[in-house]
């Protein structure tokens, strides 16, 4: 299998959160938007990079992107299979974070393991081997993402670079949102073609909320509080969103396939050409490339016009 | 377990039970097109359907979008639910007769496991959780599993129905293992696979109805034609042989028809469990043991049951949806227990 394996990230986030809410007691989901992400067995480093971890293994594509962006490339000992950006990350030794094997990770001799999910007792397994871990679960707001970037930077001895990057991201994103100011109308964000969607209490939902969108998924009860809810086709058609954002474009969904679904040709977004194919490697992560996600949404509003 | 039907007395399908089943089906289908997350006026929905009938043209007063909800979503979904339910229930009844085993169901010979592997492979390859390519792969997997079951059973010593059932168990275990392996390797699509396995009518349209309908017609016709022979077979395989029934031929015809029909049903709707067991047994407990009664009543009753289950799946957490397989088992199992108790008391 020569081709790079692509992972559908957001759906798994949703699934994991549902699973966690169903009784998994690791309780890592919390509410990372209001409180900074917790759970860390590493003493947050404030000293110079000399004392900082030098063999970091990142089990999360988002945090791999963050590490490269704050100049920690030299400190990375390995990344997981989903870490495909920047291209240099492809060249690092790889582990499969979805079929987690603690031995595989330990063999890389890490002095810090960064991960976004604790699906299968990863943290406990690493702690048992006295490997320092930093669990940074998906934030639910843009602010949470900036905070997490700074937290990661501090942990790897690059707090200043991280603070600088967070500040520039914030400035650029605020600028893009301000320039697009207006009332873009309502939207449906498609996570996968079984019509799972993300409501405003998710990271991507917060991005849309900042633009002033009304998210149709907010009307659906979210029993598990995961922010990811499944809609029925009838509900989507009846809601008639002004925009459709496809988070599953990498999996073959396009404006054309959406138009072919039974009854969807009657949707305003389809008829007015407001079905936007997002890059799921960007829309499913909360790293430095969030700026590009925001730009893609801003461009869509500007080029395709609102209602 | 098998009880010989009163061969002496003429057994007919009486109008009463059939009318009850047909009434339930009509009511479930009517509610199915009326109710949904979008609140549409009942009169408008009715007129819209009348408008779509050939030669008739009326103004329903619905907008284009509302009309699409009625005609592109609700109507094909209700029709497909009826076809799938009818097929699975009738196939289950026929299986129970031909294998003389009360636990036989349409998935006995590996249909479910084969379809599951086929669908999982298609989804892992990027075909998505719904649509014709996934349905085609599921159908191919189902047929492959059943052919393998038959081939395996032939190598056995006696070639009895017991052999066939054991071969089915082995094949199903193997296909399920293969499916789990593929699913693990392609963990990014795991939820689509689960969603398919639990059964889902939400994303179906007329394309699926057109695909399934001819198979259901042919399969149901073959099974209906076998109803008298199944009654004779119920007396016992050897006895049926002495009465001139070619039991091997009968078995092949019934199994082929029931399997093919179920395989296509499963391919378009996912693995909806329990219908093939609960509906024919309920009919049997209420009306007696003749297949001349069970098969047609299971056909109509199965359609009503699945349309009603789908209605619940849509309404319980509206505007979200439950997987229909959850509803059929959750409602079906207790309902079946009640029927079983009542029938025992009455007896």
C-alpha cells in the first residue's frame, strides 16, 4: 500500500466523544473551551530549550503542525500516520495512533508524547512506562486553540515562539472575519455523507459562529454534548441552508454529488452555487493552518455572496 | 418443534387477518409520508402524491422544496421500507419451513456476513455509506457467502440441512472475521461501516426502489408458489419424499429465492435484523402453522412492521434519527415475548 493513508479526522473526533460520553471514565472531553486543556504529567517547562524535551513523539496531526510551526522540528522523534503536514513530517518515523501500541511508541525512546485523544487508555499505558505525556484534546473555540498552542510551546521550551504565532494567527483571523463582516445566513457543515454535522459548540462551529452564520445543527438536540450530531436529509432540505460546507470533500463528496442526492437539487445553496468543498486536512484540525480555513470561508462568502 | 398442519382439513388464508395486516400497512405508510422533521400540511402531502400519479394533475399548494421532501424522500423511503420488510419476513418464514428450524432467518446461510464484508470493502475503498456501488458490493458479498456455504455443505457426508446450517455458521464466522480485519485497517471509515451494519433507510431514493422491486416480485412469487410443498415438508423430510415431494429441489428453489431477495434487500438497506424471525413467528402464533397462511401474511405484516419501525426511528429523536436495526430489535423482541405468552395462554 504505497499511497499515503488518509484519515477522516472529524468523524472520529465525534465518534470518540460519543464513546467517551457513553461511560468511558477517562473523562478527557471536559470542556476545553472554557478551561485550558488539562491532564499533563509533564511539569510545564519554563526554562530554556536545553532542559526541554528533545525526543517528542506526536500522535496528533494538529500538534505535529504546531510543533513544526514553532520551530521544534529538531525535537521531533516521531509522528503518527495522520501527520502529513508539513511535508517534512512525512519523513519522520511513524506510528499508528488509531491502532495504538505502547511498545511501538516506547521503542522511539520519547521524552514527551503529545496526543489529542485518550481513546484506548493511551495515557495510562504511557504513564506505566514513566513516559511523560501531554494530552491536548480538541478545543471548542478559536481562543481554546490559541491557548493550546501556547501550552504546547511552553511544554517544549518554545513558549515565546508559540505566543508570537498565536498572536499573529489571532490578528490575521480577526482581520479576515472583520473584512467579511455581514450576515452570511445559515449553513450546514457536513462531516460525512451520513449527514453528521458539527454544531456551534465545536471548534469548526465556533469559526462559523464568528462569521455570523446560523448553524442548522444547533437546532438538533446534542444528547452526548459532543457537538457532533446526525441530521436527517429531510431536516437539511427543510432548513434550506444558504451555504453547505463539505468537510468530507476528500472522500469524494462534491457540489455535484450533493446536487444528485434525492431532493437536494431544490436547495438554495445548490441552486445558487454555494456548496463549498473544504480541505478536510485543514477543517478537521485546529493548528496553524486554521488561518487558511478562515480564509477559505471568507473567500466563499465574498465570491458567492450571501442570501 | 414443527407441528404438522392439519393436512386433512382445507386451509385457506382467511380475509380477516389479511385485512388487519393490510390495514396496519396502509396506516403505517400513510403516517410515514405525513410525519417528519418538516411539518407539512397533511392535505398538501396527499394532493402532492395524487399529483404524481399518472393521468392526474392537481395543485398541492406545496413549494418545490416541500414537494421534493414528499416525493424524493418520504415516499421512496416508505415504499422501500415496505419492500424490505416484506422480503425479509417472507424469506424468514420460508427458511424456517425449509430448514424445519424455528431459528432460521434470512441471514442463516451467510447473507449478512457476506453483505457486511462486501459493504465494508466498498466503504473502505471510498464508496461511502450509501449508494449503488456499496449496495452492489454488499450483494456480491452476500451471494459469494451463500455459494461458499453450499459448496462447503456438499463436501459433507450426508448433505442434510444440518450440514448446510453448520457450513453457514463457519462461512459467517470467516466473513465476519475478514470484515473486522478490513474495518480495523481502515479505521477512518469505521462509522460509515457501523451505520451500514445497523441499517439505514434515511438516504434511499427511487434508485434503490427500482433496484429492489423486481427481485422482491420474483422471489415472493417463487416462495408463494412453494407454500403447499412447505406444508407437506413440515410433516417430515422422509414422509414428504414418500408423498412425492422432491425435497432437494424444493429446498434449492426456496433457498435460492429467499436468499437472492434478502441479499438485495440487505444491500440497499443495511443489516436490519429480527424482522425475519419476529414477523413469521408472530403470524404463526396468531394464525396457525400452515405456510399457506404464514407466507402471505408475513409478506404484508413484515412490510407494515418495518414501515412502522422506520417511523419510530425517525420520530424518537427527531430531527436526528435512530438506526432502524436498533428499533426493530428493541421493539420487536418485547413485542414477540408478549405474543409468545399470549399464544401459550390461549392454547
